[in-house]
């Protein structure tokens, strides 16, 4: 290998490493939360656990897995606008960690995508003002090609929050995991809790 090629490879690796470190440095806001309240999951019927037996919603299952008490703030039919109207009641609890899962009903109701992500940005901003560590949970669009994925990723990057892509990925095509065409059953919610555990587990000790 010539010195020129070797130097080019080293330069490329250095650029990629610098990019990765920059991403790692700015992937989270409030890495050590200022807030001291409980953990909260804030969302719609997916969070409330529609389609599951009592105690089998994913916030409860995740709390058991992580050994953390998690308050379920899921409301049936909630849109991002409803969430923005309700964010003060959540922030008033001074939550240490908030998992935010909204946008599914916006897509079902074909609400303007710009408004959806503007609302989500405002919700995240308010929670971060209170010192909460925010985890943004993505929900796919109702179109064949997921038009929400890039928007959720962009919002997470702009707000420097932890991001979990498309929480229903791999569930919708498996009827044995679904209660109806939108909501999981007990096994489906267990799969969601397992997915979230993989993201949260490395940080749980720091965020308890």
C-alpha cells in the first residue's frame, strides 16, 4: 500500500471518528437530569395500553424490567396538539425521565405533518426546561413508505434527545402480536418493552 493511499485511509477514518464523537456528544440533552421526580411515559392509546390486559401496557412492563416506577400518562385518542395542551400537567410533576410517544393519531387523522412535529418540538422544549431527560419514540406514518422516520430523526437531532425509531416496527406484520391493526396485544407490548429496555438499560443507573 502506498503512503498516499494509507494517508487517505487514515484521514477518512479520522473524519468518521470525529463525526461519531460529535454525534455521541450531542445525542442527549440533560444527560444527568436536573429534575428529581418520577419517570413518566407520555402518549396516546399505545402508551395507555389499549388492547392489553391490565398491567401489560409497555410502561408498566418496562418499569418492571428496569426496576423503576414509571407513571403512565397515556390517553386514548391523543394527538400531538392534545399532548401540547397537557404538557404542563406532566412538567408540573418535575419528571426526571419522560418517554414521549405521540404522533400516531395525527397520522391516522391526516393532520399536517409540519404541525405535528412543531407540537412535538414544543413539548420536548417544555420538558427540557424542567430538567427532564426526554426519550423520543417514533411512530411510522400510515403511508407505504414511512414519511415520519426522517422527521423524527431530525427532531431528535435538533433537540439532542435519545431517539427510538418506529416503535411498532416488526409488530404490524405479525398478527399474533397485535390486538387490532394499530394496537398490540400483551405479547406485542412485551416486545415493545423489550425494545425500550435495550435503549434504556445502559443509562438506567444514571437516571434513577
